[in-house]
């Protein structure tokens, strides 16, 4: 089983909960920017037009190679702001239609796909998965003293969608890193606790993808194109980007002490083992389209992706025993983190948010009628310069929204 997307050994996706806690605190250091008139990458009718000049100034003073950000109202009126070229050191201008490696932003799309199966009564949120997924439920638990024990608690789809299944990421956990895999026969690393004991970010959504494939009888790529990305006309969102779209893929790489080091831009091989936890490529416009659909209770022009009651369920807290995912007390729904902090000064309580390993972010605030995305594509995650740019953009969106 491919736990990551197979494009690169550095392409492992995660949002480190402790790092997220630190980054949220950076917001208090941002200075409120006066509202100025600026240009956008493309004009569209909108009730909310933010100031572009502070964003442009920030980018010009930064060392960032490129960035795209956009937001929308519930009505689907999008505004886009883009800086730099699509190919680093190139001469073109990056746009919302360029294609990025979106990593863990894949998770929300896969969660919606799984909840479609729940709506069709093909699986229940709390059905034990031992019969359907013995290759997953038979994986033992690694105790703190290094022993391997059999699980006594059933794993359910709800546990997987909320990251309370016990599966972690090897690169985030010292026990998993030290574990001897030389004679390991399972498709994933050991679990670290019984279901519902803790919240732990890990490979749970990759297993959700396997469940979707087993129930539907289709590959995850095919299922998503038929039931989520296709109906929403997210035509730049793929595990394997079609040949005619590959030139739209942006540069990606890493920042180190020397500067930015670029990785091969175009994938050299196709993947057949699809990572529902982080394998998708997609454009900013596609992802914002997806968020607008969620902000409209699953409705889009031409149909309904999910029932309104399912979207409401998805967007509410599902963590047991007052668990939280960070020091701010934020919780988790069936697709994304839930803003639950009393100290958050922008997003409404109950807003959804998450991001991707290559420094991309999104948030969904249905109460204030705002969905926004921010995309760059480089490692390591948590780049301070990038995060501050994202928060500056978010701040300006909320300021203009309050003053309209």
C-alpha cells in the first residue's frame, strides 16, 4: 500500500499539530492594513474586493518564488490574486488555473466521496470494518514499551475520517521511526492506540480510499471523476494529470539554507495505488469550487454532491471525550479541522480549515460567507514567510467583508 502519493520521498503529507499551534499565534503579529485600491489577476463581479497593493508589496519584498490566493462568497463570486511565474525563474504569470500538488487537501475530497457511500447505505459511519477490511483491522497495536498487541476495539469509518483510528505517520512519530520493519508483513505501520483514545494525524484517509475502491468496485481516480471532481467540473484535479494538462503543473521543490531547490516538475510515471490522504494534483480554482459547493450545503449548478444534513454532520465536531487537535482546543469533523478557539479573531467558531504539506491552505467560514485558498508548492511545511502571506491575505478578506 502506498501511504503517500508516490511522486517523491519528500512528498509526505501532514499538518503537524504542534507546528499549527505555533503558526496560529503568528497572526497576532500582523499589522492591520489600510484598505487601498489594487489590481487583480482577473476582474469578476463581486460584493467583496480586497486591497491588492499590500499583497503585491509583501510578495515583492519576500523571497517567495510564486503564490496564488483566492476567495469566494457563497454565490460563487471569486476573486484571485497571483504573483510570480508558474515555472520558477520563468517569464509567464501564475494563475488560478495552474496545477499544484495539493497533498493533504486531498483528504476533504476523499471524505466527501466516502460520505456519499454512507448516504447510499453502502456503509455506516459506525459499522465495524473487520469483515470489509481485514487487511487493515488485523494490524496490531504498538505499545509504548514496544510490544505488539491485538486490538480489542473495532475500527469504523468515523474513526478513520476523524483520525482517531490509531494510525499515524512514520515520519511524525519516534516509535514508528524506531520500529523494526525488516519482517513486517502488513500493508501499514502498527497502530499506536485503540480507536477513540486519541487524535493522531496519520494514514487513516489512505484506508478510506481503499474502502471507497472496495465498495464501489472502481479505482479512486475513476470514482472521484464520476462522483465528485467530474460533476463539479474540477477538470484540473487528478491523481494522474492528463498529458494535455501537464504543462499547467507548477514548479515545486524545497527551501534550504542555499535557497530554493527545484524538483522535477512533471511526474515521470503514473500511479495506480491512489493516496486518498495526499495524492491529488489540482488547481486553486478547482479547490475553491469544491469549497463553494460545501458552503452551499453540497449543492452545485446541476446537482447535489451531498445532502445538506450530511454536510452539516461533516462540519460538526466528532472527536470523543473532549479530545482536541492542538493547544487552542480545535476539534475535527468528518473532513477537516473545526475552529473552536475562543481566541480566533477572524474565522467564526465552527469554521473548517486545513492545508497541504507543500505550504497550501484553505478555510471555510459559512457563517461569514467566506471560503478561501492559498497555494505555494515547496517544502518544508510551515514556512514562516509563506504562512504570514496567507494570513495577510486572510486578514484582508475578513476586513473587507466586515466593511462592505
